[in-house]
């Protein structure tokens, strides 16, 4: 059953619940305790805080019967081991980016975001009404996992660099912390991608074991203090037009939940999908101003770099699609949706935004 239909039927089913006898109600609402492992340290208050808020909301919606305890990265498993722990059943659910795990399946990256891909609004449109949700359900179910969309950070910054990056030649040999599909593309361009959890980025950049690092955007980058150890702050983060945060759930554990608890978890997920993006949009501007005041220099990737990055992206996607059936199935649907959606955003959103930015106060 599609989850949209499930939610509609769940509303209708609530009428029947009122007619049930009290003992039957008690039997249908058992005490359930789950554990959630997050990929984030506690000082990333938006992502980690969103995980907490989701769990609190589930408890509220179930009168305290369904409790989920959140653990920060490293408390149960490392930040990059969350999906494996969910799949094995050692924890019931997680809070992470699916793109961290593309070494298992490249198609997982579509659940998060792709280079030069959908922005936040487009990603949600694809997920909920463009076939994305159904494709992700099918893909992850093969590994015994259900994924819930629980947030989005929007288009990312291009990260902090210890030296200026002016041409594609400057990317060759660059040791950069970058996750997901963007790391594959950067490798194609000659960089040396490093997959590090957020909590390890500052120390690695400070020691010089990496030359650059991207995470999310100003609000979180400021929290980690990245501007204190690398001066140049580049834009845009072309490797993710938006980055959708996901909550992987062990599929067997999901099926054991009462339908009302499944609904509560889905409702809480939808709320956080709205709230996370709003929180970042409200906080990024001021955080960026503070970092600039603290010495950060905002730079824009040159057109030469962006052109080279785009060409490398297309080449990598086409190569993977040619040999990976799962990737191709999602890629064909996703790319068609992207082209169609861009045809609309180009007409209305783009021209108005460009005009407004021209007159915006500096």
C-alpha cells in the first residue's frame, strides 16, 4: 500500500477506533521503546535537535506509549555506521544522510540529493508526487529498510578551503572532506575525497590532514568553527542542489508497529521535513555575516570549475546507469522530473529571484 493512501485510510480508521471497547484499545496501544542513532554530534543543533523533536512529537501523538531515545554520533555507533546498525536490527532507526552509504548502493544518493540536482522544493515534489517515494521504498526494502524523509538543509555551501581554488587544475590532488555522490565526481576531477563524520572535520582541517571540507552551510559550519582553520568559503555546493535528511527504519520493526504508531511516526517526519529547512533559512544569513566578520572570505567557484564539474557529473551518472540497474531505474525517473520541473522554475521562480537579489540591501 502506498504511504499516502495509508495516511488517508488511517484518518478514516480513527472513526472506528472510537467504537471499540476499552480493553481492545489498550491491546492496540502497547508500550514500545526504540533507539535512534544519529550521524550528528550534539553541537549540530538543527540536525541533532530535529531528531530529538521528531521523537518528542511521536511520544506526544501516542500519549507517551511509543518512545524513541536519540543517541548522538559515537554513543552507540559511529556517524557513518547508522544505516548498517538499522539494517542489522541492533537499533530500530537512525537519523542520517543516505548518501553516506553509496558504497553499498550508488542509487541511495537520490534519497539525499545529487550534483546539479533538485532544490529542496523540487526534491519534495519528486518524493511525494513524482514517484521518488515509491522508488526509494522499493530500493531500500531490498535491504530490509524503510526510509522516512525527515528534513532538508537546502543547497549547500561549497565548503572551506585553505587556499584559493581558481581553475579545475587546482582541484587535482586536493584532499577534501566530502560525502555522497559529490565525492565520486570530485575524484573524477582529480581530488582525493575523504569520508569523515561531522564531528571529525575541524580537527582534520586544523591539523592539515585535509585541505578543504564541506559540511552543510553557515549555521552548522559556524558551530564547528571551520572558518577558524580555513579562510576561503566557496559557493555554491554544486554536489547537492539540496540535501534531504532521512530516518532509516528497520523494516521488520516497522511492520511490528500498530498502524496508529506508524501514522504518528510519519506525521512527525513530515513536520520535521518542514521545520528543518525553515530553521536553516532563518539562521544561515546571520551565521554567514558573523563568519565574514571573523575573517572568512566568500568566494564563488569560477564558471570554468562549474562547467568541468557538470560535465564530470553527467559522465559519472551515465557510466553508473549503464552498469547498475537500480541506479538506472531511479536516474531515468529523476532526470525526467528534473528537466520538467526546471522548465517551470525557469519561467517564474528564477527571474523573480534574480530580480529581487539585484535590489536587495547588502
